[in-house]
C-alpha cells in the first residue's frame, strides 16, 4: 500500500509540472515582454521536478 501512495504522489507531481511547463511556455509565446520571466519559471519547474526524482541518500535517513 505504501508503494501505491508514492506512485500516486509521483503521478500528481508529474502532472502538475507538465501543466506548469506547458502553461509557462504558452504564455511566453503570447506575451513577448514577459518572456524571460516565464522562461525562468519553466527552468525552475523542471529543476524542481528533477530534484524530486533524485533519491535521497541513506545518510540523511540515519540518526547521526
């Protein structure tokens, strides 16, 4: 059951990030004056998603 919870969380995260990236790129195409801000938002969204995909190291899980 625990693995289903994580799978659902990953699917929701992927969906939210996909909507954010597509929306930001669409707005960047429409509004030329704000294009750099929308592209920065897209870079941030992709970086955040990649960060969540990288597994945590075992050292952070242990009590030190």
